[in-house]
C-alpha cells in the first residue's frame, strides 16, 4: 500500500488474483463514469485507460453508466479540455503546479463532485495558462488535448483561390518518422515534402532558415546592448511563446531582459508574406 512503510525482508506481491480483481473493479468504476466515444476520440489507440481495459480483458461493465454531461472548455488558443473524459489521476495538476509552476488548473469540489478545473469555474483562457501543452502531454485519456486546426487546413487547401504554404520545424523531420514505423531519429524531410505536396500544399519551406535569421537578429540585439549603457543582462531568448507568456504572467521584472525578436516560426511567416 502507498501508506505502508517498507521494512527489511518485507515480501510484496503486486500481481495476485485478489489484486487483479480489485484492479478490474476500479477500471469498471472508471469506465462507468467515462465518456465512451472512443472511436472518435483524439487519444483513440493511445489512451492508457483503453489499454488497461484491454490488458485486463474488460468486455462488459457491470455498473450502470453515470456519464456526466459537462461542458467542453474550448476557450484556450491551444488546448481543449473535456471534463467528461477525465479520470482524476491528477497528472495534469502536478505537471501544471509542480513542474511548470503555472498553477492554471487544480482539483475543485469534493467526493463524487470532484473535477479538475481552473479556480472559481473560470475558463482556461481566463487563467495564467501559458499554452505550453505539458498538461496534454501527460494526460492519459482525451480529457486534455492540443487544439487541432486540421479542418481549417483542409478548408484552405480546398479553396483554389488561396495559396497554401507550410513550414516544417527542424525537430519534426526526425520525430515524425517514428510514428510511421521508421527508425527513430531518421531524417524524413524528403518524405514530408512529398506527402504534403500530394495533400495539396503549394510550397513547403524549412524553418531552419528563419532559425538562422533569429540568431542573427538576437546577436545584433545583444551587441547593441553591449555597446550602449543598457546593463540589463542577461538576454533571454524569446523563441518560445509559452516562455514569454510565463515571464509576462509571473516575472514581469524580467521582461526587459527578454529579447524583442520574434520566434523562428513568426519570423518565417513575415518573410514569406513579404517576399
């Protein structure tokens, strides 16, 4: 048990028939209060609850479904919260409070009414959320997911009067292949370009160009600070919008130390639109 202190020569069994039975009952209780639209869920195939149900052979839930109908929170620019899929594991709360030190969400209410929510029933957009997305990364179900713009992209592609351009960040070229069974770390930039061309993108650019431009601009800014009487050092990068917003929300006294340069993505967008 979590509260039992360990002792010398203690024998601990973690896979007995009795424990298996307890785990199955807990899973059934979780699924009885869980939204079951698995086939259209963002986390379908990657949901830990789904995998555990399969692992323990749950084919029938004995308890009556008491699925709630809580409203989705779509107020954030980058995150969607669906309380109906939350299993109250607390991973997102710990990530937001203890790791990221943002404190945008926490547990609210007690007992069967407990939920994960911003304080006072506010929407996520009304909090100090910096849109880092780490809560979505650790969420085992589809309760917190990154907001998708796929529909908007297809709408733009189907609009033949509109020229659709994409930029691919350096990290993507070595991370995407793994999702398709390719050796981890292999550069699949050529495959990405070929696939995006077939999808309907007119031009595909490499964000590495604007990363170099960002370094040039930040270097100029740094040298300008050195040559002037401005002793506001060090100079923090502004490449990550989540980091910039974190400083704006939590450490306003550090704002003069943050670079005024745009992120590589923003800079590349300006270059493409201008030239």
